[in-house]
C-alpha cells in the first residue's frame, strides 16, 4: 500500500544547513485510499520519523508544501509542443512577469491551460534550501514540492480562498494562486472587483474555507470583502479538520493542478535497490546462455542446409550423367522419378514390352477421376522403338495431361502430341516408352 506524507514547515523557518532539528512541521499521513492515518500540528522531524517507524512504514512518499507567496505564478504562451523547445523558450516567455533576474530564478512547468502553460517561479537559493529541508528523511523519500496555495480546489468560477491563521490562501478559476496577509483582503477585493473596459459587471463568487475559529476571528474582514464593491459574493464554509488536511484531501481527489517545483536541476533522482537487483547476475548468465544457444542453433542450421544443398547437387550430377536428355527432373522430384524407373525396370526385366506399357497405362487410366470421360480410339505398339501410341479422347485437355503426368511419375517417357481442341473436349496422341 502506498502512503503519502504531507509536510508543511511552520514559521519561523530554520536554516536546514545549520539547525534543521529545531524546525517544526504540521503534517498528515494518508493511506492509498486517501484516509488520514496520523497527523500532527507542531512536531519535529524526529517525531514524525518515529511515527513512521512505529507503524512499520517505509518508502513513504513525502510531499513538501512551501508558502505560496514564495513561488510566483506565471503564464507562458509558448506555441511549441515539444518539451525541449518549451524548456528553451520558457525563460523568455515569463521574464517580464518576474521582478528579479531570470538567471537567479528556478522555473517549474505545469499543465497547459487555455491561456498558456502554468509556471511556478522561485528563487534558486530558496528552492535549494527547501529541497534540503525535505530530503534525507528516514522511512520517506521526497516525491514533490508544491506551493501550498496551489493545492486549493480549483473553482469553476471566481475564487477559492482559505483562511490560514493570519494569512489567506487563494486560487482563481484559471489556476493562479496567491498567499497574503488576511488584513489585505478588502484591498484585494476592490482590485478583484474592478471590471475592465470590455467586461460586463457581474457578481464574483468566492468560496471561503477556514477553521471556525479563524472565520469567527476574521468576520470584520470577511464583511469588508463582501461589501467592498458590492460585486463579491462570499460563501463561508467552515472546515472540520485542519487546513493541511484540507489541502491534502484536495490533492488526493485531483481537485487541483499544482506545479511540482522538483524539476530541472531539482528533479528527484529515485535511489534505492531495484527488486531485480539480486537477480541481475542470474539474468546476465541466462541472457548470455540464450545468445550462445541461439547462435549455435543458427550455425547448425546453416551448416546442415549447406550439407543438404551439396548432397542434392551431387545426386543431380550423378543423375545427369545417367540420363543426360532428361530436362524435367530436378532435385525436388529426382527421388520419385528414380523409384518409378526402378519399379518399371523391376517389372519388365531388361526391356519394356507391350504388356508392361499397357499395364502402366491402364493403371494410370484407372486412377483418373471420372475415367469414363476418357476413351482410347486406337492402340499401336512399335517393338523396334519400344513405344506404345494411343489415340485418345477426353472431355478436357486436363485429363490428358493428368494421364501423361501419372505415367511420367512412374519413370516412363510419356508425351502427348497432335492435340486438337474440340467443342466437346480434346483429342490427341499419347506416346509412352520406357525411356
């Protein structure tokens, strides 16, 4: 089961290089289903690590939340689609939106929205300190760092706000996040409610979350927020759990689209033993054996094919010496031809006489499918030439050809001459000899 540990450092922030042990955190531990299994409001790192150890948890995904006002929201209108070109153009696309030298700022790229790419900009040195603060925890490994305000649920219209002690976190419908002193809410409301020259004046919905105590303490400011311009409609929603648990719930439910600051030079390199690491030597040996076996099989196949080709060439050379005039026999049918010739020679002795030729011709005639469609008109035999000449008629030339091929497969010389195609079939002269 995959656990997530949401950690949010509390002010004042300790120097992670000098005395990180004095830093206090609010935190919440979620299981894979999003249920909070443990939480704390002001604990040290050691106390959180001990909680993980007591619950036998290891390799928990740590998600660090930093103050939203430390990571500025920017929009980058970049027409390119390939990641390499987007990263190259990113500094130039947001340079005018940042109040400090672009070379001292770390830029993290988010999702592509209707107005462009969401971008988070944070000071390089500050990002280094945050990454150091959240790295190297026992039983947990850093998975992401987000501006806390960017984890608020994205509203369909207007603004989403959450009171957080003396501060207020905000997120607009286009994904812009802010974090400011709650005392500045009335002034921000006047800026938010001021319409542009082309905008029709309409009511701006605001969903305001917070603990009941915070909402009660900030009622004067909330009243000023809703009455500053008459355009802001505030809907108050008390929280039944802490602000951090609200942000963690929103993130688990995918209600927000935060920008992970761990990119580029601050990307997380996951270290740890692969589950296949103990098997790597065995996998290497098995792979080597497979390659050797495959090469051996291929080599033997090539060798045996060459041997077969050599034997076929030798057999055909010997056959050509014995039967130089036979051009129809090849390596594929030489065995069948020789067996037929041997059967003929065994049946007739030294000569192939009339009886033998008639026997083979009649045998092949009986093997023809639909032999009744083939008729012998006349039969002549020449002892001097050792030939049997049959004047034959069939319903198609195909039957004549099958009869000839059957005799040839028996080792006899068979030819069809004087073929005449007629309307009702074909007739010709079949000449059969012992070869």
